[in-house]
């Protein structure tokens, strides 16, 4: 009788707070540095993971600076597993519309209305919802295949992680609003079959009141 394969565990962390999160602008594929609070958020989630004594095989990170900065803090607390920049984990690219506020994107540009009507619509110089979803699915699928039975840490962004969770758990990306994640939050998936099981979502218990008012819409 064959032994049942061990499930793969994906630990998902949204990067720490950035200056753009504080100002309420969409940073997307551009970048802004972690704030002092953001670095502290990363340190606290790192301490929580280290205290759990879970062997993390590798840290996959969006290549954007705010995610890599968070990933380095996490890896340092976990006996320095390798950090692999993964382009497919980057945030939604708004092109020329980056730096606008959520309200401007929603009401002036009608971004979400346009994407709901046509998922192939892309902001000028940016990417479409379909392209965004496909690269996320490809990245998560590749990570899972590379690390069967291991625990993997993934550091990414609010929009990217919410969309990935909607895709993986429901088969489409349109339910991303159900997965609004705070900076420095911890989410966990257990992947034993075709679709993963959600073990924890947006867990911020390690932040001890540090977290500011949630801005789930900002990347």
C-alpha cells in the first residue's frame, strides 16, 4: 500500500506597510519603501513563524522592493532559506494609471467597471485582468509542483494574493473582494488535491495592535 503524499503548505504574507499605503495611492508595479511600521510588521510575522519552528524550504517573493524587503526580514528569522524573486507574484500593473488613488481609479477611470465588462481591458501601458490572473495561476502552480510535501513562504501584495486566492479556491478571480489582506498578515493554504484548503486567512494576531485602519484596496 502506497503512503499518502504529504501535503504542500503555502504560507502567504502580504508585505509590510509602505508610504503609498499610507497616502492611499495605487503603487502596483512601481514601488515605495516600507514605513517604520511596515518593517515592524515584517519583524513580528517573522518572529511568529520562527516561534512555530516550521521548516520553510524556500521563500518566493515578488521582485518589487517592498516585497523583497519583507522577504529578507522573514528569511533572516527562519535560518535563511533561499529567497527566489518570482516575477509572476508582482502586483497588478496599472501602467499610466499608477499613483492614482483608489477613488480616482474607481470613479474617474471606472477601472473595475470596465474590467467587469471586458476582462481583456487594460489601462494604458498596463495589463488586463486576464493577463494578471494567468501569470498568478502559472506562478502558484509552478511553485506547488517544485515543492511537493514542503512548506513554502510566499511574499506578495494585497491585490495579487486576493486574486490568487479567488482563483485557487473558486476557480475565477472575480471574488477577490472576499480576500482582503492586511499588511503583514499571514494566510495559509494546504494543498493535497487538485485545489487547496484554506487553513487561515488574514491572520494578524501577531501584530499586537500595530496594524492601522485596513486599506484592503491598496497594493
